[in-house]
C-alpha cells in the first residue's frame, strides 16, 4: 500500500515531466525517479523521439543514470516512481536492476490505449504473477494528476500520432 511519501515522489515526477517535456501529450511527458533510502538517486524523462531510440523510456533513462550514480547495474532496495504504468520492457529492466518496488501514477485504464504495447494483456498482472516475491508493484498514486499529462482513453488521437499501434 502506498504512503504519503509515495505521493510526494510522484508529485516530483510530475513536476519533472512538466519541466522537461511540458504539458502537451504529444511530447509524451513521462518521468521516472529512482529513490533509495529516502534519497533521489537518479531521474529520467522519455527521450525516444529526441534520441531516435525506442528504448529511451523515462524508466530506462532513470535506470541508466542510477547505475552510473551508484557504480553498479544493481540498484537493490530502490523504488522506481513513474508517472505512467511502466511497459513490459521497463518493468523487466527494473527487475534486472534489482529494483524492489515500482510505484506508478496513471494506469492503462486512465490513458489512451496507444501507451501500451498489448491491448489484451496487462503487463502488471504478468509481472505480479511471475515475480511476486521479488517485486512490489503499486499503481494509482496521484493517478488523476498523472493522467492529465497524457491523451485520455476517449481522445481522438490521429493514427499517425499514435505510438504502439
């Protein structure tokens, strides 16, 4: 169960997303933080377009920076905070990095379907089943505030502007 500190970290992630990417959902303002022992280790924002790199998701950018900051790919006992439910790639990268907890804001039902790689399988359910002893996943922290950064479930987003379709 999330706590007031989770709300504070997600609020910081929202502020980072807005500061770095603005509020236009077309800019994909996703932000992630890596926190351990109450201290910010690293942060990242979505840079897929800018870097022409499909793996430059906010969570992966934060994990890369965290690895450099601690001098190890393992970031044991850390929490990854993300403004949007991490995709399968980002969740698996978190597992490989030894992250013990993922906390996210908006989930797949809060935003347009274009943000998720699979329309029929919720990656969080898969991860909870496969890694239930290794990883804690908690969603919905400040979900409404996070969802405001993205296209909504019923928004008419032109097909050529949609990712993952």
